[in-house]
C-alpha cells in the first residue's frame, strides 16, 4: 500500500482533531475575580460563601476576623460588612432573597436584612453552631450544633428548625454529635445532616429519620449533599488517618455505588453541579477538582478520570454553584473568596440557547398579536 506524504497525514490528523466536539468544549473553570473576605489574610480563613437564589449576590462568613460580607456577583463590589463576637462557620440565604443568616461560635444565629445588613434577629443556642441551611421554598431556617456530653457520657448534637422571620422553633432533633453541614432536597421533602455521627436524612413532613448512612464508627463527614434530583448523595469523610474519601450512594436504599480517594488529603467541601452530571470538591490541596458522575459510576477508584482541575491557590473551605451552574464561588483559608465561570463540555449549548431565544420571541410575538 502506498504511503501518504507526511504533510497529508498531518492535515488529516488536524481535521480529525478539530472535528471532535470535546476539543472545542473542554470542561474548565475560568477565573473571574478574587476578593479579600478575611482581613487577616494568611492567618485568616473564609469558612463559607453562598450565592443568593437569584445569583446576583454572594454572602461570606469568616473564621478569624468574624465578618459577614455581602458581595455583588457581577464585579465583586463589597456592599456591606458586619462583625460578630466569634468565628462564623456558615452563612446562607433565604429562598426569597430577603434575608441572610450566619451562625457563629458565640452560640448565635444572626439574621440580617440582605439589602442593608441590618440585624433583624438573633437566635440564641446552647452550643457553638457549625451547620446552617434555609429551605428552598418557604421560610424554614435550620441550624446544627456542636456536640455536648452529659454526666453519663451520652453525646448529643441538636438540629433545630425555625419558622422565619419570627424565629419560632418548630422542632428539635438529636443528631447525636456535631453537625457539620445541612442540606434540603430541592423540593424540601428531606433534610440531610452530615457530621461526626455519619449522614442522616429526615422526612420534613414529620421530622422522622428516613435513612441513617453509617460507615465505620471512626468516620465522620465534613461535607455531603443531595444530587439535584434528590436520588443520590455524595459525601466526604476525613476522620482518622485516611483523608479525602468520597462516597456516592443511592440514599433511599443505602446502596454504595462508589468510594474513591485521589488526594489523600482532607476534603472540606463537595458540591453537585445543578445539571446533575458533575461534582466538584476541594480541601487541603491547592486545586478545585471536577468529576463526571458517569465516570465515577463506570470506573473503579484508580481509573476514574478527572474532568477538570483548576489551580485555586490555597486550601478551600467551601464551594457553591449558582442556580443555573454558570458560576462557582470558592472560599479559602488565605482569606480570599474567588468567582469562577463554568465552561462546560456540551457541544449543543449554543443551539439550545438559540432555541430558547426563539421560544421566548415566539411567545412574545403571539402575545403582541393577541
């Protein structure tokens, strides 16, 4: 068989390469801006950063200068800054964009008016508070306390549920130890609590225990969250000598689909992309990692490919996507928060955008003609 000239081979190779959609749509996080959230810099730490439901603002909370800061997403402008007496573990938004709340080690949940930063209410607890979440619909605010041990050696850690803005406590649940994180499913039917007593899921209709996911008794969880459709849970465990274990479950059956560990370092935060196809996580490593869920399920630990890895500059404490997954915010131990633009790998994205615009234009035209 006659061999083709090298120039022809190179041309064919180039055409084949550029014809592959994934080369044009390579998954990545593009840096947008970074801002100082903890004024102590390297000695500081930002523990939490969360988008408002409409994505226009970000609230952050810090560990060492004890600040709650409101940022404008578009340009990183600081709109207001307030201080608490002790470190802040978590800050979050009400579903109507009207309020933010922050929990701190001075046994307080402080509720602010989002627009002005005015303190609306202080809710006193009996312990330091690590977990905090608002419901996705309605006005429930849930807090998770650190553990306390009684005279008989029994350990408790309370989850408290409040109706807002009145702060009426409607129930109190003993999780059994320190609560690190809390999450609702998108429809608010279930509440997840992750911490030193494993992962527990509660029915919000009556606050009964729906599932109790336990690994060995020495493994607690720093982070865990529901998939957007509520069928799965991804969790990060770091207790003991082994750090950086991630687990994927079908939570209702308790079936473990995959466990893996590629870092060997503590994972502080894991979050699900709103399209349900990816998870991103970060911790005591200078990178933010993104994995495809399909790859996690299809491959065993050592063969799971990394979909994206971006240099973030310092250890991260928290990650959060905005509602449509177009941006990610990260909170870091060096006192910075960072905004990233999500650049996905869907080759049909522009086509979908155009179809959506056509639908909007058609609906507008029909309305005007009628």
